[in-house]
């Protein structure tokens, strides 16, 4: 048994660390317990493949998006603790098969002009869309910043204030929060390229035909207002800066410390038991792993049976399909020659996240995934990670890239991928398909390094 703390936080992802940091600043004795050997969770990265020790892998998040608006970067003075970011502009670019492109600039008016070159009505529609998305952001962010179900007065007044001021947008806001991304894109825009730009972005958040997925379009508003910073040194440097900051505030982080049990007694959490048998008594336990994992760790019989069942039945993924991310090492930089040559301006598409795939291909990708098949042609987004690599690592690193394919066959309740074939065979099949299926049509020239395999 170790000394009692005020709060045990399970998980040193950025949410766990932020919670710990704020509590430590309030004078609480806080201990973060993390099962992995490093901090970061889904915002971690590193050299994870023993056979490819110089290949930087970013398994989940590649850019700071909503974190930019959350306030944690400023609150925890992450710049002081080593966080540096780069901000490619344009941030994203839709690459149409005919060589034309639409660039998503910080400046939404410039983006609208770029769209208007392809379709004048869509350019105007984009300006209107941005007005609605900005309101959605003004309402949505205070909701995210507040305690769900019990918003504090400051955030509640922001939510109500924005809603009242923009009551004329009510129907559109309801549609954005309930409709599919596909529906909203097709309702608002005419040209296939504009629709594909929208679907390409929404696909990163999940199936474009899922109800409510249209809310993913808030990414446009966030991108125009805050940009999508890529941390130099990749996402691990963001997590490391956060860890340094909260430790300076008095929080303690214990790595290699998987929790086996959340000790519940008399209807309240009283601490945790680690897998190695150590018990850490605490006045409060905050679990930042997924809710189902957290509930399964509670002392048997400690939590009301009905609540256990409610969480157990909460679907992690309702539609059997989810995005899939692959990291690859390239022998040289990805060149978008055809699309770059056809640009009318100085926008550097090679630094942006490239969205490849027509709207039909995005739809097909998810539909195919639901059947458990591999699509013939893939919609994907390509993110160059080299901009985010520390200079001293560059030679060894060469040209790391991450590819997000908007599909993967999922188990609806477990939230885990299913695979009919052995994973390595399946990955090889996917990889072979990407390389043969996309290179000529998209006008992208690339050459993976080695066998192109990665996490
Ligand atoms: C493929 C992918 C790409 C993404 N891309 C982006 C992006 O580009 N930009 C963006 O903003 N977001 C992105 N996201 C979302 C973002 O990464 C997550 O929303 C965010 O990292 C979640 O942080 P968290 O702290 O809540 O959880 P996590 O990061 O999952 O942290 C939970 C922590 O709990 C630990 N833990 C679990 N069980 C135990 C246990 N029993 N004992 C001790 N510790 C335990 C885990 O090891 C982990 O460190 C992406 C997500 C994925 C999957």
C-alpha cells in the first residue's frame, strides 16, 4: 500500500495529464498511473518497430486540431516546456483525379475563392457554410469545455448566448448535429470536387453516412480560425511538454503501472490496485481510458448492475467501419506533380494533407468495409510527417508519411477491428491494393522504402 493521494488519474494521455495538471495547480496531491512506458496515449509517437529503428511512427493523432482551441497549450505554457509547431498553409488539399485541386487555406475567403474557380455557386455556398460552422463552433466548444450534463455558468452562458444570437440558424445547426456528412455536403454544394473535399475531411472522423457525422465539419471552422499545428518532433513532443509542465505543477506520473482494479467500496471509488499488486488509496479516481474498460476494472459488485450493463452496451462504433491509419517510410518526398503544375497560385500542395478520392470512392470505401472486403480503389488522406520531424532526426528518418484510409471493418460493440484473414496477410493485401490502385490515377508519384510495412 502506498500513501493516500487526493486523486489518482488512470492514463497519461493528454486528457488525463490535463486533468491532473489542473488539479495539481489547485493544490491537490495527484498521481497519474499509465500502463505504457511513456506518456501520450493516442498522442504519442516514436520509433516503435525493432526492424526499422529509424522509422518514426505516429500511430494515431498527427496534428493538433481541437487542442489548439481548448486552452491547454496556453494554460500549461507548453511553448515554455518545449512545444514547437509548424503550420502548413494550405493545411489540406483535395486532389481531383483530373489534376485540379481545392486548397484549404487558413483564410476561409481564399478557400472560397479556390472553390469558386471550380464552381462559382459552391464558392458562395462555402462562405455561407462557414457562417453556420462558426456558430456551431461557438456553441460546441463551450459544451466540450464544460462538464457534460452539468455545465458551469461561464460555459453555459456562452452556449445560451450563441444559441440565442443565432436562432435563425437553428434548423441548419440541428441538421449539422444530426445529419450525415454526405447529406449536408450534397445539400449545400453542387460540384463533385467540392463534395469530395468535404467528404474527404469528414471521412477522417468516421463513416460519412453515419447520422451525426456532419458535426465533423467543425474541423473546417477550427482550421480557419486556429490552424492545424504539427508539433516539431511529432505528437510525442506535445505529450512530453505537457508531462513536464504538469510535473512542474506538482503532479506525479507513474509509468509502466497498469491498473488492474478501481477499488469501489460503499458506492464510491477509494483508489486503485495496480497489476503488480500495489494499492494506491485515493479520495477520487479519474479514469481516462474508455468507459467500458474503466467499468470492467471496478470491484465486482461495486457498481450498480444496470449502469454496468448500460456502459457494456454502449456501441463504440455503430456502423462496422472506421478509419484506418498506416505509417510508411518513403525513399523520397511525395510529389504531387500533376496537381501542383495545374495550380494557378503559389500554394504548396506537398506540405498539405492530401485528400485523394472522389465522393463515390469515399462512400464505396465505407460500404466495402462493412462487408468485410478491401475496396478496389481507396479514398485516403496522405499526411507528410517530415515537416514535423526534428532536424537531427531527418537523415535517419527520411520521409515518414501517414496515410489515413477511411475504412476498416469493425466489431460494432467491441469497437475493435475484425479480420477474417491473418492481420499480416490482410495488411499486405491492403498495401498491394493501394500501390496498384492509386498511383496512376491520382497523379501522385511515390516510392515506398523497403517493403513499406509499418505500424
Ligand atoms: C488513428 C487516429 C488518428 C487521430 N488523429 C487525430 C488528429 O490528427 N488530431 C486530433 O486532434 N485528434 C486525433 N485523434 C484523436 C485523438 O488522438 C484522441 O481523441 C486523444 O488522443 C484521446 O486522448 P485521451 O487522453 O482521452 O485518451 P488516450 O490518449 O487513449 O489516453 C488513455 C491512456 O490510458 C492508458 N490506459 C488505458 N488503460 C489503462 C490501465 N488499465 N492502466 C493504466 N493506464 C491505462 C492508455 O495507455 C493511454 O495512455 C486520432 C485518433 C486516432 C485513433
